[in-house]
């Protein structure tokens, strides 16, 4: 048995629904969530910048929390940096894989859509999944950085009219392409699943990878005899930048305190970029 925590990382709040799956299905585990806000958004960084950011985050996690397993709850980081992380992180590393295989089995009309970041689309791994699992299918890929920004910033700067306009635009794009199955290839999109579903109607199925990722974590914990007997205090942290002014830091603290409470985590506060 191993009482060390399971760590979950993302550039922002996108990975929290994955943490919620782990909390619900692995109640004896202690969880640590780190939002790499300093380097948000990963989807607009170069591959080298993403690899450097997640490697630094993994190092900080080892120093501060000594996690036994790391979940990279970000499609962009998983596509670009997973192998690098596995070479430097001492424990198992689980990434997020777009649910392309599942979409190929579920589509009724052979038209599949993938909503993702530009880096996930350009990374090559998504193309490999499509070639392997979707022969004879029509697969459209769409980069949606505006959805990532909407989800990450809506708590601090809510704009109901702007939110509706962005989501309606994406619903129209999906419907115009005739896709009956859409893969959510960025963890941030889980926050708008219900709204998108209402706009798209019952004929379009939205898919994510929470169940597959969670079951993989459970399997690795069992195989490695890493299961815990009882949970400790689960916490949320975020990385901060010394260049932020006090008002900006306060805004991020208010936001992450809210999400810590929402997901049943203690608020651990910011990790500065000097340690």
C-alpha cells in the first residue's frame, strides 16, 4: 500500500473533471491538482515550450508532493510531452488520448468531428489515431482556442451573450459538416458539454476520455501495489508569475479557491516561479 498522492496536471481548470472521476471511483486516494496558469494556454505554445513547462511542473511536484502517479489531464501536453515526461518522472504517467477509437465504433453516418487545440491537431498523434481507427470514415478536425479561453476566463469575466455566441457558432460548424459524433479533444471542453449538447440536439454524441483514463489509473495502481488504504487531504495549487500585479494574482486566487471548493479540494495556493 502507498499513501502518496496521485497528481493531476493541466494548464488550467480543464483537468478537474478528470480529478472528479478519480475522486468518485478511488475514494481512498489522496489527490493533488496543479493548474499551470503561468504557462496557460498550452495549445498556443511551441512543442518545446510545452515539454519544458510540463517537465518543470513534474519536477516541482516531486519536490513538493512526491506523487506516486501522474495524470496529464491535457490533450496538448499528452500529445507533445508524454514520452518526455515518462523519461524524467519516476512513477507511472497517464495521458489523455482523444476518444477517436470510440467515435469510430459509435458513428452512424461515418462523419466524425474532433474539437481540439491547434497543437493537438498538428502534433501527429491525432492523425495516427484517425488513420488507425477511422478507415473509410470522414473525420473533420477543428481548432477551438476560443472555447479554451471562454472556459478558463468565464468565471472571472462572465459574459452570457458572448458565451452563447461562441457556442452557437461551434454548434453551427459541427452541424454544417454533418458529424454525428464529436470527440472533445481538449479537457477544457468538458465544461461546455451540456450547453453544446442542447444546441446540437440528440442526433450528435459528444465523447471524452474520462472513463478510459480513470480505468487506466486504477489498473496501474493495482498492478504496482500502489493503492492507498485511506485518503489524506486533497489539494489544489496553481503556478503563478512574479510579473503579475497584485490585482491579477488576487483574481486568480479567487477563481482557484472557487474551483477547489467546487471539486472538494483544499486550496493550496499559488506556486511562484522561484523555488
